[in-house]
């Protein structure tokens, strides 16, 4: 800030000059006023060259002289006061201007900070603003990372006057500058030069702690090649910027933490949702008209026409006798792992795993269940090829299915809910699966299921007649599907298909002699047609002992 001079207050058109003339005239005083370079600034008509000279001073600095008699001393004092007043006005104006500029810097800085929530970007913005407002050769921001428990340098600017590796490696020194929580101007930085932390060109250093309440987040450190570069005003501004950025970084870290916690909660909920989907299938939930498990409530239900499929490992008890509980569990799990994806691939979903059995529901159309059953038979055959190569016994599985109405809903109580299926369709499908042992066939379906399959010619089917299930009065048509047989067995059954139809017609007409002959012809071609063998044995028994009274060809199941 330039100091006021006598010349600045005694210009030709200055009010001070006019007043001085009036004063000299009224008092009859002859005076001259010179500046500190002896330039004449004011003179009355009579120039008192040989009169005493009285000094005009501003804060102990000689600004000029007033020459004249005794009254000239009064004028010298008055001009000194006027210079001091003018200096005070300039100083006040300069302070107001500096304050305005500082407020403007802080306001603009706040605007920039409000546009980001990245702590590293905040640190870089802070350093750039500090370097712009406080001229420096070099600057860095040091921060403390709570997660990694180490110091970092997220921002740097200017010339490379800092050795960053040494700066971070001397944390005990940083605890004295910046990380101590204090802010300071350092004129003697020789100990930092000796450590190699700052280059020899650096002459002065200023730092301000970045802190929130009593927690130290880091520090802004700047240095310059000029000695005594920094002032108290610079330190005040740097502290303000450091505190602003600290609050912004704290908010950003808190925001990041909140976002991370929200994301972790969402991921946990998604994981829970993914897990619950494995216990209660999405398809079940959608059939209830809901979108997620959280939407269902006790009593929700829906009635649909579906195809229910049961599959069961034959002679599982015998197989399990030779296995430990752990081997048993892994065996059943591996079996289910092969069949589960096949069911889902064919638009079905698994309603229950029942130990060595599976209950699946096909809500779309019955042909989905039949295609799935055929694919499951093929998978079991491929599994047996592996087991034979390992010296293990083969697995036999029976599959049965039935189509009809089914009520699906949420049952239980307020503390324990369960997805339940209630329908005679389920019981009938389970009974048909149990008939696979009776008819010695791996895949059976009801006439109701077959009736709803449009393109039946795609499948190799055999009618096995009707059965009367225990506790039921209505007869149920049973159909065998052969498509899941290995290729060599399937070809034999294609060859004997017409024979089987003729044999069954003779069987139901009680022409057992003819039926036996045809069944024998079938067995001669396909000795593994155990279903044909079953009916041939029945025909032999009926031929020898006769049929029951009112026999109509239907088989009566005396057990479930």
C-alpha cells in the first residue's frame, strides 16, 4: 500500500492548498512547504528562505518541511496529522478491499466445493485456490487415510520442492507441522532441508492443519523460494481454506460411508432375496400375483391348472445302506443337481425336494413336463454310464405326472410362514409316480395330461389301461412314454409298438391266450421290456385262475 505524500495533499486544486492560503492570509504568516526531496510544494508571496524549517513526519518517516516563523511549527504539526489521517483512510480502505477479496475468494471456493463429493478432488481444489491466493513456488496436501492407516498425498502443485517419499516417511516431523493441529509460518526451515524433505531453493514455508473438531484430517503445506514470503493475512486465509476443505472432505467421507452402507445393505438384501428365491421359487411367488417374497402375506392363494411331476430314486433304501450319512447326503445332492436345471430349462420349477424325491410344477403347459421328464431320463442314463465306469451300482428313477387344478398359497401363522400346495392333483401325481414300480416303467403320465398335449405324434406312447387308486372311485388312465430310453432300447420298442397295442387289446378283451403269445413275441425282440413282461405275467395268472368278478381291465391299487 503506497503511503500518502505532501504532494498528494497539496495539489493545485487541493482543498488543503486553498485552506493553507486562507490561513496564511488571515494570520499574516509567511511559509513555504517542501517535500522530503526539497521540492517546493507551497509558498506565500514573501518567501521566508532563511526562517527555521519544521519537519512534517508520518510514522517517524520524514515527509517534508515547513519553513517560517513560530506559527510554521503549528502548520508542520497540522500537516503531519493530515498525512496520518490520510494514511489511516488508505489503510482502512485497503483492509476493506482485502476483506472483500478474501470473502469473494471464500465464497467462490465454497461454490467449487459444493460441486464435488470426491475427497481427492476437494484436496486438489483447495491447493489450487491456496496457490492462487497465496503466491507460492510449491504446495502439497497431506491426508490421513483412516481405512489404510497411512499418510497420502492427494494433491500437489507447482515446482517439485518437496521430496514426497521422505515427506511421508517422516511422520514424526509431520506431527510437528500440520498434523499437530496447529497452523504456522516458518522462516527457518533448515532442519527440513537437512532431512531432504524440501529442496535447498526453498526459503520459507507456511502450513495449516485440516481438521474437524479435534480430528486431524491432514495439512496444507506450501513453500516459496523467497524469504519472508508469507504474512499473517496469508496464514489467516490458508487456515480458512483448510477449515472449509476439511468440512467438505468430512461431509464427502460421511456421504461415501452412507452410500457404502446403503450399498452394503442393498447387496445384503439382494443376497437374502437370492437365497430366499432358492427356498421359495419366483415362479411360485408370481403365480400368487406377487413380484417378490416380501410382498406375500399369510392367506395369499391362487388356483391354477398345472402339471405336477414327481420323480423318485428306486430302491434308495438299499442303496443308502452301503453309504455313510455324509455319502448319502452328497449322493442325493448330486442327483438333484443334475435334474433341477432340466426342470427349470423346461419352464418348470421345483416346489419341494423330498429327500430322494423331487416335486416339480409346470404352470405353462403339460408338454413342458413331458419334455422335462424325457430329458431327466436321459440324464439318469448318462449318470449311470459314469457310475458303471467307477464301479458303482446304477440308479433307477421313476417319474410320474398328472394335470389338474392346484391351489398354491401361503400358510402357517404370524411367526412361521410356508409356501404350500393343496390339491388332489398333487396326490394323484405322487400315486402315478409310485405306479412306475408296479408297471416296471420309468415314465408314466395320466390320461388328463396326455389329453392336453396337442402334438402327441412326437412321442412314443403306450396305453396301459386304467387304474383305480386307493380311496378313489374314478378310474385313471395311465400312459407310458418311451422316448427317454437309450437309443438301442428305444429302437426295439419302436419295432414292438404295434405288437404291444394288439397285445393290450387282447388283454382287455380277456383273450389272454392271444395276448400271451403277442407279449412273448415282444419279449423275444426286447427282453428288457419289463412292462410287457408285467402284463404277460398277469395274463398267465388270469388264464390259469380266471379274472375277478366284474373285471374290466382296470387295476385296483390296494396301497398308496
